[in-house]
């Protein structure tokens, strides 16, 4: 019975690593979208790919799974502690925590206007009740680093 558990753990570890590599590749690919020799052609093809991702509500489930496993229940804690967050907002937070660049997120979320992504971030900050000047990325890294037994990190040490 112990061997079976060990084998399942090894398989799960390989799966998580495979998903991480796939997501890291996507991250690098989307970063290159604006720097290729024929950026318009690359961008058009990538946008078609991104549209398929957006049309499939479960497409970023891999990302949520990897982030949740890597950071001891990060997604579960977001859902539990911030029930007003939508799945799209959780996906955005996962992309930020995973290390997707702002341009990559804009591309994947089809935000041609940079202000629309800033607007989404502002709405998320409001739902997280972050004080002015407290960075979203700082909040995410603190929540990700917090032991899973604890609830939310308190911005600026304020309970």
C-alpha cells in the first residue's frame, strides 16, 4: 500500500513539473510576441491561440492547479478568503504570481488597451481590500509564502 502511495506521489510530481514547464514555455512565448522579426504575423497567430484559451473556461485550470500545488493551497485560500473574486480574476492573480509579464497577460487576456488591465487590477485590489500603496504583487507573494493554516496576510501589519 505504501508503494502505491509513493508511486502516485511520483506521478503527481511529474505531472506538476510537466505542467510547470508548459506554462513557463507559454510565458516565454508570449513575451516574445512583441519582439519577433514579423511581430504582426506572430501576434495574429498567437491571438487565435489565446482566443481558444479564453473560449475554454477550463483552459487555465492547469495554471490554477500548478499554482495551488506549488504554493500550498494558494488558489483555495483565495477562493475561501475572497469569495467575491471571479474565476477570471483568480486566473489573473495566478498569472501574476506565476511570473507572467504584464504584456503576456495583456496578450492572453486580449487587452489591447493597457488601461483595461489596470482597471481589472484596481477592481481586484478593491475586492482584496488592499490599502493605497500596497502592491498587488507584494500581497500575492506574501499570501503565497504564508503557511496554509493561516488566513490572509495583513497589509502593513494592520489586522
